[in-house]
C-alpha cells in the first residue's frame, strides 16, 4: 500500500464534460431518425429561428420527421440574438405542449434557447425565475434535447453555457450548468453550406476565440489544450475558404470540426477577457457576439498575452507563423498581427467606431465588463476598470497602443 489517503489534501481534479452522444460528419443529420426511435418521445418541440423558417428549412425538417408519426410543434420566435424573455416564452410553450423532447436547429441563438428551455421545462415557475436571474442553477436534468447547428462557430451544441440579453442591465449574461448539455449533438457540415460570408466569418472567428482563450485560460488542462490546439490548426487553413468560397464542402467540414473542438475546450477550460468585454457590447449595442469577439481579440491579447509568452510561442506554431522558440517575446507580436490581419482579410470591422459605438460610453462599458468576474478570473492577467477602458479605447480608435 502506498498510503493513498495520506495524499487526500493534494487535490488536482479536472472534470471533462461533453454531450452524451456526438454525431459528426457529412449527412450525419439523418441519424436523427435513430435518435428519435431510441428516445421514443410522445411530443416534440422544434426550436429554430425566423431566418430558417423563412428559408423553408423548418418545414422541410418537420416533413422529414413526419415518418415517426409524432406530433411536432414549432417555436421560431427567435430573431437576432435572444434575451431571457425569449427563453421564458420557449419554456412556457414546451410546458403548454407537454413535450418530452426538444429539437434545436440553427446558430448559437436558437441552440442556446433550445438547450436552456429543455433543461428548465420541468422546473416550477419560481425556480425558473431564479435560474434565469442568475440566483440559482438547475439541480436536476430537464427533458431530452437534441441540438443540430447550422453554423460553424458558437459550439453551443457541446457547451454548458447559454448566453442571453439582459435588457434590465443592458448587458449579455451567461448561465452555466452541465444540464444545459444536450443528450445528442448532430454536427453535419452540409447544413452550414448556405451560411453567407459575414456569418461564416463571424462564427468562424468566434470558434477561434473559444480555442485561443481556452488554451491560455487558468483552467486549461492537457486535455482541453489538445482540443484547442487542433481547432486552431484547422481554423488557419480553412477560414478564408468558407468565407470566400462557401461551396467548398471540404473546408466547411473542417470548420465544423473547428467549432466542435473549440467548443469542447471552451466547455471545460472556459474563456476569458475577450468574452467579458464582448458581453456589454452585445447588451447595449446589440453587436453580434461573433463580431464583437473578432474585433476585440487583437486588442485584448495585446495586453493579456504578455503573461502567457510560452503559450504565444506555441500558438504561433499552430498558426504557421514561424518558430519563435529562440525569441519567445516576438511570438506575441506575430500572433497580434495575425489576429488584427484576420479582420481585414475577412472584411470584418476593425474598430468600435465602425460599429457606431459612442466614445462617451466606453467608461460605462468598462465598468460593466469589470463585473464579469467569472471570465476575468479565468484570464491569466489581472484587469481592472482602468485597463479595460484602455482596451476599449484602443479598439474604438483601431490602434495598438
């Protein structure tokens, strides 16, 4: 005996969570029939967004699933990025239909609504109100949930996070629980083929943000770093292809892997300051989450990257920027130049001024961002209101000071 109980105070335990089942690859969508036969639901609520409804995709999928002779009710009241009121409406709808399976299809907005409402559909109204207010977390699993992304970026289908607008405080706020993970994630790159260039760019850089932030996060482990590393390598080789030649199915498939890999890393290691600073921009100015992340990436890492030079050397290698092992302090500059260059290469905004953000609002934005302690505490650099304000100011002017 080695006396293992003598070491019980030397705790270094890392959870690693992902959906119970992941189907990924071309035409994997059709495995949904197998999933439905296994679950045997009595009634399905299908959650998607207005865009996919107008495109006829919601109707097409409802028709595809009609072979199961199971009642399907659709909830498509999602326009843009959702708020907590939308989640409440979805929960009410599921309860009214007495559904026992939620099927979510779309980008991160639809998937976040689907997984949060499925997790909370069996809870009483008082508990739901507390959970959505951030005063409690679910302690039991809700009804069954299957998520199917139509973009490659948010990774919502494999994460424990759901992000919604909080209109009372003009911010975006995340709720986190293992019970927001779906029972099954089905990731079919063919469903991303219709993504327009701007959506492909914003969602793609969103996935990259998950990878690079989780790679340097305080909660990173060898396992999460493995996923993040592979995501970054695949991203650099394929992002411009999906933006400027959306018909390239090989590149679309690679970006589906990027989203999945980065999402798993995010789910377990968490993200940091880029997301913390993005939330107030989404809440007050309704800037799309992927756009905000993409814009803030170089400005945030220009500051926070100084405390993770070793990781910057590794990331420069992943992105094929060169070998900086003998000049590590040059690696950060190379990575920053790459991140800033992405904005121009992908036709994304390069300054907050481009997004009609008021310069006078930067100080209040900094105060709000400083309150996102869950993410700032996971960043390997201590940021305060003053340093956050400086990052916003640089991002407003589009300068790296």
